[in-house]
C-alpha cells in the first residue's frame, strides 16, 4: 500500500508539473505573439512618423528657400536704390528759416549766417544720411524676413 501512495504522489507531481509546463509554454507563446504584434504596430507607426517627418523637412527646406530668395531680392532692391540714389544731392528746404551759422574757410574767428540761397546739404552729411538710410533699409528687410519666418512657424502649429 505504501507503494500505491508513492505512485499516486509521483503521478500527481508529474501531471502537475506537466500541466504547469504546458500552461507556462502557452503563456510564453501568447506573450511572444503579443510582442510580435506590438513590434508590427511600432514599425507601422515608425514608418508613418518617418514619412511625416520627411514631408515636414521638405516643406521646411522649401520655406527656407523662399525666405532666402525673398531676402536676396530685397537686398538687391535695396542695393539698386542705393546705387540709383548715390549720385543725388540732398537738399534742406527748411534751411532758409534755420539760424545755423557757418565759418568762412581759413578764418576760424568769423562766424557768418548760412547762405540762404543754398539749400544743399554738405557732401559729408549727404553721404552719412544715405548710408544710414541704406542700413535702415537692410535692417527693415531683415526684420520683415524674421516676422515672416515666425508667422510661418506659428501657422504650421
């Protein structure tokens, strides 16, 4: 009789072990299939996101090119205006009412009234004002380009 109990115990242990092995193998197979499904979903998601990133990159390159072209044409226009304006002399129409005084050349003591018939600005002042106007045009063009860039970024959001 003790052999029967030992046989029953061994048989129950073996059947329990076999059942646990099969359950664990089924769980492992289920987990493996689940992992494979998640990997396929991840690959699809990666492909979709990669495609969207490539489209966004192409769009960004196109917008950058458009901004560079606009900036280049603005700079060319500014340079053309400067070149066209370089031979012009600037005048001060309000100079007649001015109380500015000038000195005669060679005489540092004598102060005389400005020539009221002459409304031209000095060559130095004219060149200075032209250079400042040129710089202001460049800065304004750059500011417009920056504004357009920022608006483009905000529009894409």
